[in-house]
C-alpha cells in the first residue's frame, strides 16, 4: 500500500540537549527565608515538638540556576523542581530538630537539566525538602500536604525576591536582590520527581482554590516517576508524565494513572496530556545525588531486562539487561558523580551536584531531552519542539522520538535500538481532538463518542486467562467488554479493609501469584497501570470492531492524525511469545539465568498486530498495520521476568491521516473506522486493551501556548503569542447515572447510588435521576477512621466525587428501613458511621479540601423510620451541599438513647497546629435543613468519642464552615460552630430553634444578611463547655432581622463587653433570604440528527437509516423522530437509531426530518431540521414503439433515456423527463445510404433501449422500410 511522507526527522529539529546562547550562573544554596509546615498524623496523634507531625520552620532553599543576565536582558521564565523522598542527610541527622550536620542536597541532582535550561534563558530553582522529609505523615499523608504548602511558600518568596527591593538578607535569606527584575512570573513551570511528582500534580488543584496567597499562572507540569497517593486528575495546563519502565521504587508506574485520569476530568480543557515511557530507566537515576548515593533502586530487580546492580554491586547483572547508565563512566572520576563533602557546595569536588553535560549517563540524557523539550515548548513558547511532544517522530526513517544525542551509548543501553527506548503518547486538548471510542460510561459496548454505533464480531472471552479476576464478568453479546483497573481504594488496609485493591469492573489480570499478579506488585496494585475506562478484546479467529462515523462528523480533513491507546496483556498466551518468556530462575554458580528467553528482554522479539481500516462514504478504504513501527511501539509486549518489572500500559498508536489519503480515502467524508484481528498475515489470536481512539492535532492554525511554530532560540517573555487559555470549564470526570427504576434515565448504569460510588473513579460525577433510594453500606474501622462497632451507613463515600440529583423534590436518599439504628453498639458522633450519608477520608492523603472533596446537590436526605446520628456527615473530608433538603430525621423527645440526630455534621480526628496545617471546609448552600433532633448543622473542631474531654478541645485543624442562602428550621440548635471552626452564615433563615446560631469557642464567624425568627435565643456566643459566654471574642451579626422586639442574644462577658454585637439590624426580613431549598439547574437536552446529512435523497418505499445524537446533564428519557410533523417512532436506548420508509405521498417532495429529545425532567429539545428529497417510486421500465420511414416513436413509462441502435442507422438518444413519447430520427449510415441508392428501398431492423432513472433497462426491436424519395 502507498505510504505517506514521513514526519520531520529529529535531525531537522532543535536539539533539546544542546546548550544555548545565554550562558549560566548558579547559586548552589540560595535561601529565600523560612516557611512553616505541619502535616498532621493520620491516626490523630498530637503535633508534639520533635515528632514527624510537629510544626516546623524550614528554610526555603535550593539550587538556583540563572542565565547570564548580561546576555539575557529580558525577564526569564521560572522553572521549579521538586525532588522526592530520600535520605535527608549525608551525616548528623537529628529528626527531633529537623537538622543535619551535612544535608544531602537532594535538590541538586537535576543540575544537568537546570544548567542546560539556563543557557536558553530559563531560571530554575530546585527546592530542597531535606528538612521536610523529617516532617511528614508516612502512613497516609506521605508529605503531600507539606510539599504543596512549601511549593506555595517558595513561589511567594521568589515573587518577593524578584521585586525591585528583593528580600532582606539574614541568616535564612541570602538571595537579596539577585533576582530583582529578572523573572517573568507569568510563565511558571513545575517538575516533580517521585513524591515530588505527586506534589506538583496535587499543587495544581491547591493553587486553583488557594485563599491564603496568590494563585500562580502555572504554564506546564512534569510528573517524573511520580507517586499517586492523592489520586489526582490534572488539568488546566500542559501535563507530562514520565514512566521509567525499570523503576524499582514506584514500580507500578503511578504516573500512568495521572495521565489517564487527566484525559476525562474536564471535557473543555484545551491543554494536552503527554505520557513518555523510557525503557531501561530506573527511579533514582534521574537525580544525580541519588545516583551518587548508591541509590540504584534496580539492584534488587531480579529481572531479565531490568536487572543490573552495577556499579554499586555485581550480584545481579543479567546478561541481556537493557538498563540505562547513571553516569558517563563508572570508573573515570571526571565522567562520574561522586560524594565529597570536603567542599559540599563545589560541583568540581562534590560532583554529585554538577551540571556538567560530560558526566551525563544514558538516563540523564534521556531525562534532559524529554524534560527540556517540554519546558521549552510550553513554558518558553518555543513551538519548534512540538514534534517531540506528539509522538509523530515515530514516523521517521529512524523512528527516534528523541534526538540522536540522547540515545544510550553504554553497553547495556546499546543492546536495543534507540527507537525502542521511548514511547510517547499525546492526548490533545479540547478543540484539537475529536473522540471516537473512549469508551464512555453510557452503553460503552454499543455507543461511540460521536453518537454512532460501536459493534463487533468474532471476539473470544477476554477473561478466559484472567485468573486474577475472581468474579469474572458475564459474557457480553458483542464478545468484547469494557473495564477500568482503578481499585476502589489505593490502599484498602489503610481503611481497615482486607485483601488486595479491587476494581469494581477489573480488567483481565494474571493469577495473584503468577508473573504480573497482585501479590508481587507495589501496594498490590493491578498490573494494568492505565487507570481509566478501556475496552478489553480477545480473539481466537478473525474478529472486527467497527465504529460508525455519523454524517455530521465525517470531515476530519482539518486534523493530522488518528491516534489510539493500546496495550498487550502479556500474561495471556493467546499473544505471540507470551508462552515463551522463560523465567528468572538463577544459577548461583554463575551467577547466570539460563531460563531467560528473548521475549523477556527484547521488546522487538515479538509483537501483536491488527489492521486499522478507515473507509469513506464512497466506499474507498485505506488500511495500515497497527504494529508498524512508524506508528509507535504500543503493541510490543512488556519485557520482564520479575513481577514489579512487568507492565500493562496504554501506549499510543498514531497514524497520520495522510497515510489513508494516499490510499484514496477522502478524509473529509469518513464513514467508519474498523479494527480487524486474526486475518491473513496477522497473529491468529490475541488479548489486548484498547481505549482513547481519537482524531487529533490541527493541520494548521495557531499552536496552544506558543510564541511561534518555528521558534527555538530561547525562552519567550510575557504573554504567549497564541493559545493561552485562562478560563476552563468545570471538571466532572466520567459521568455515571443512577435510576432506581430506569424510567426517567433508561440508559443509567446503576439502580443503586452506593454501587455507583464504588464503581466511580476519584473526581467522577454521579447523576441521580428521580426516585427513592434506600441504601445500605458498612464502614470499616481504622485508627485513622474510627467506626463504632456495629455501625452502618446508608451511603459511605471514601473518594472525591460529585453527586448531582435531579432535585430535592425528586430524589430521596434514606437508609434501608429494616436497619433500625445506624449508630451501632453506642452513640459516636465523631466517627465514620451511623449516618444516612457519611463522607470520610480516602485510604491515603491528609484530608485537605483539595484532596478529599465531595459535592452533593439536588437530593433529599432523610432517615425515615431509622435512627441516624446525622443526615450527612463529613468526617475527615471536605465538600459542599447545595440545592438539597436534609431531614426529617427520626427524633425522640428523650435524647438519652439517641443523643444526636443532626442534619449535617462536619467533624474529624486529626490534630494540627498553626497556619500551615491541613485546611478543610464544608459549604451548605441553597438548602433546607429541618426535622432534626440535636441540631441542624454542626461544624465541629473537636474530636473523640462521645463524652471525651477532647470533644470540646480545638483540634488545631483549619476547619471552615460556610452557610449561605439556606433555611435551618427546627426545635433545638440551628447552626453550631464549635472548637475553633471559623466561617460565615450569610443570607440564611434560621427559625424555630432554642438557639438559632450557637458558637462554642468557635473561630471567627461572620454573620450577615440573615433572618433569625422564632428562636428562643437568636445567637449565643459561648465558651468551650457551653456553660458561659465567651470572654473577649465577640461575634458581630450585621444587617440581619430578628423579628419583633429586642434581639435575643447571649449577654456580656465578665468585663461587660458584649459577646454578640448586633450591627445595623433590619426592620424586616430581606426578600433575598430564601424560604426553602433552591432548585437544581437543569439544562434542556441536546438533540441533533447525526445521519443522514443534508442533500440526502431517498426513493419512496425505500428504508432510510436515521441516527440521532442526544444528551442531557442528567439523562435522556426518550428520543422521537418526526417526518413533516408525523411521528416515525420513539426509542429510549442509545444509540438512537430509526428506520424511516417514506410513503408514496411524499414522492417528488422534500420532507423535513426532526428529532425531539425528552430529558428526565420532561424538558424537550427539538433538533434542527434535515431536509430529505423523496424521489417517486420508479416502475420497471417499459417502452412501446411505432415507426415511419423517417423516425421511430418510443413511448416510455417514466423519466429516462431512450436510445435507438441499428446496423444501418446512426445511434441516437433522447431524454424523457417523465412518461411520454419521444421521437428518434432514422438517419442512414453511409452503407445504408448506398443500399438505398442502389435498390430504392432498404429494410432496417433497429432496437429501442430504454434506461430509467434507476438504471433498469428494457429494449424493443422494430423493422422499418425506408424508401428513396422520388
């Protein structure tokens, strides 16, 4: 088949490893002042001085690389590097004081990158966390809270240092005015390694909601070999995840999770996600300090491909290993990285901190090429680096996705082609991408993303060899299935659960004890690292998967490529070579590994393959082999004989659309995409994962966040020339739908909310359609999440989600009514059980607002006839409740047995101190809280079991409570702020309570614009015990209405000062204050006729296939099709397809087709019309003929063409526009004229053929005598 022209080669691109014109200067230890950090102990231990959870002032210090300011006169973009977890000290560690005799200077291990970038005009600050690593919660928080706080403090300090006055020099501040006027703080990039990669990823969200300082314009983020403890879904800027495929630390390649989640978190995000695999790289050697420290995390890798303990040991060097070197030479000191603290800040002596390019090993060179290209492309706006991002460089003669200067040269590094070292996946942003098969959540096996059909045939059971999936899914009608490997909990044991992490719909996995099984993986994670929805396909004969492309989506001529993610299930012996891997059995006499076979160490030794066929509307088809190396290495099976070094990761297959166009396919009018398996010249069987099929990358136009497509001369400055988007739509993640009876939302995936919660990934959205939902769940007890014995919940939520009901008057959530009492064996308010809905901590994390946030709206929460301690309880979690009704709860006039019955509660267990501790908030907006027992809303900063002294002691956590536009109506306490919680109560109605607003040793609470009516006491400001007024901390209630008479508030303190200050009271209730819950915003559904397109013609009596695309923010109930106002039919199952047969009455007319979609609330949307021309039914052709000596008359029965032919007459044709008689003149040929001249007459036999408009033909002969005229 003809091939399209190859992409630009790396030799014609700028080399990201080359040095630039701006020179460099370095301050090996630059200090920017102090930052206070404090990360609580997840089990609730006090922040005692000297402990890991103690508050600490740490220096903001690190290695600072800058251009030579005499050469770089424009302000420089800022890159901040954040290293990961390692030893803090080279000597003299004191964890009690967070100090070292000699710090390790982990931050200086990226000098090779920073020095290079400086020469191109970038300022790079690599932030030390040597002290921070002695102040982190290693069980759950993992230092993530402290890291994001330190990053924020660093950016604040650098901003100040870049100002004209700089920073005042002192013991902890050395930078002075060095940076004054030299930084462009509108262009900031972040790179984090290991836990630092997790930190920069979660900083994205923190920066987006930060309230205690500026929010910075982060222009790009690299997550290098990251952890994923907080399970983030990055969006809002270009994001790259780098996966070292021989990682011996984060061996489960958590960065793949971030890449996948980032694709679906925000449909409007214009920025790309990039994933780069580097085969042979280990975790530590991107950092030269870690290398010099002997930190070869691969030393224990008893693996055919990744096993190499050199240079620090010789016990585990596999003969065919592919490992990248960590220095240019292990024996030449001038080309190596060594520790020498005789002069710790001198890179010529302590060479571990050197940025000398000559010392770089294979791994540093690959890291430099990848990271420098990213920063120069997206922070500097140097658009010429774009080909390094997209994966298009696979389609070159060399297939290199990095410049030749970055290719490995060491003995083990040269064992495989450089083209096999790097796999690049590029997921373009919104506006630069058209999704075809994600798969989505709605009918994922039958509906594609364009609204067309997804279908398949010939597939085998994908779980046939998945011994690691204990409860295998039922067989599907299509043969293939969908799955998502993401477990419900990252580390279930951290919540008191047993067993390995389990996904709600797991992908195929090997047996737990087999190669790749969960017993051998880090955190027992599934070996499929790409956490996101995907198709799982297996075949044992010819099979195909077909995606229909509807008429209104057929033009892809403005995009460069077809791309998809694919991975081979290496454990499934239906794949070529999967049964010929060998093993890592060691012969200690060698040492040698005699059982290793090429599949285990040579990625080119075997490959999977299938055909990609793209067809246009004329039936022209182009095909390519998916396994062609021009499209990438995705179908090469994982190397490895050691479970931690085997992987299943979705990698990109990228085919230029020009490849299909060269085969005659009209890419402006596509009809279908098909994947064909098991045919001629293809593997006869196989098992793969497939997802994210898309068309992407604009052919022309401006680049995202760029200063020009050819720019490669150094960092830009100020506003990007094109493509910087500051406003991005809301993040929803995947959207799941629940409908108790499948009536309003017939395509819902669940009838139980709890089941949807368990299936959803972090940051997903669950929409709940009209219905009564009786739920039951059992929370798990753990030190960090105590639960009273025997306690139950209606719903238990332990991951960040959004839950959107259709309205409080339509959706009711209550516990299963046979439960009786949710509290368990004893009342326990401040725990994770006993409530209708409990939102509690994830298995890991520090419970910050940006880490554990659940948004609930549009529901009624009631306990019915079941005792509950609260309607909704947030325990160690943050969130929002809006447009909802909470209550009534079951109540008793005697509270002894059931002392709680709160509407909404926010509590916790952890303890903190200072302004840098965990921050967690709960907002209640536009809601009604009523029918409660103990109180309406409680924001509680206390902790402990009921009756414990800790109940009234501030935990020190920065808890915030916000109530706005809400009605709280009951007979006890309306709203309570206790034990240090601050916040606000605005524009709300608090009525009928014994105490409307009760503050007991609260933080600062602002109260404004409220209605306090019918309360015995409107506002009480009390001490912690609630036995007296609070001393010296008055609360001001402003512009509020208290009803008639004097406001009933608590009295003065012991000094005579008011405990409640009533400021500017209103004489009547403000009209803006609501009287009930707000209504949910419910958009009308969307509806379009996707096929056929305009200018369609159909014959009366023939079937026309009509495809309607419909969607809704909650659910589509039904779609109907109308022809000229007459209903054709109604369907409720997507894809919404109709067959319309126009009757004879429409013959010769134009008919308007329109679709009507009805959503779950009954709202309708009428689509734009599509005009179809109906041709009349064409009868079988008939012709009768009569003749004279000069002509033949042909009478035809419809429009068409009559043609007269004979051996002595000229052929002649006449068209008929309808049934009629046409004259066909008889004109003799020269031979006929000669006969006529000689004989006076001639007999001529002719045939009249009639072809009608449908192409049918009939013919009639006739003989005519032509006589010579006298």
